C-alpha cells in the first residue's frame, strides 16, 4: 500500500472569543473517527476519510465551559492498494484508523495551529499522534523460510513497478 495524496475535504471554524476578555487558560478536547471507502472507478485505491474535531472551552470561573474555539476538518488520504476489494472490510477499517490517522495527523496539527493563530488565540499545539496498541488474534505460526519467501516475493513485485 502506498499513500498518494492527503487533501482537506471539509473544514469548519467557530470562534466565540472576545478579544477584550480573553481567558487565562483553555481546556482542550479533541476526537476523531475514520472510514475507508472503495470505488469501482478506481478499484486499486482505498479512500480514507479522517474526521477530526477540536473544542476549546474556558477554564476560568467567569466563562466556565463556554466554547470559545471549535474546529472540525475532514481530510482525505488516498492510498494505492492493488486488489483493494479483496481485503476484508475490518482490515481496511483498522488500516484507516491506524495508518490513515497517523498519516493525516501532521496536517491536522498544522491546521489547528494556523486556525488558532488567525482567530487570535495563543498557539495551540496538538500533541503528536501516538497509536494505541491493540491485541490481535493469533494467526498461527509461520516458519522463517515462509516469511523470507513472502518478503522476497513482495520485494520483487515492488521493484517491477
């Protein structure tokens, strides 16, 4: 699988700041969700959509809980994947959640910093994305020889493109 592009598909910004009454501290929350779509028009591609949201509320008692800055965006990451339709849906969704988010996250971080600065907020720095470790079902054993043959086949295919 090879990433081909990352684009911003949709964005929305809501600002409720009063420049004369800026809070001392903000409380940030963010969330994201992913989905992977396939297209008959491009059967060797996976389209990964990552929806991200950030909300900044005041931590000050005077404005407790008041939403001051809300940003949402949908990024589209397009991957080249030979025979994409042959992969199980749950495998594609897992790929979207882990790799799609990992590849899109730097774009999200930059987008948040830029939008916050333009809205008059001091720099908001989104932390680096750290994937969560998930247990996977045991797939059975594979011998070293089988793994080497599989890797050699992959390398020879990759070199022919």
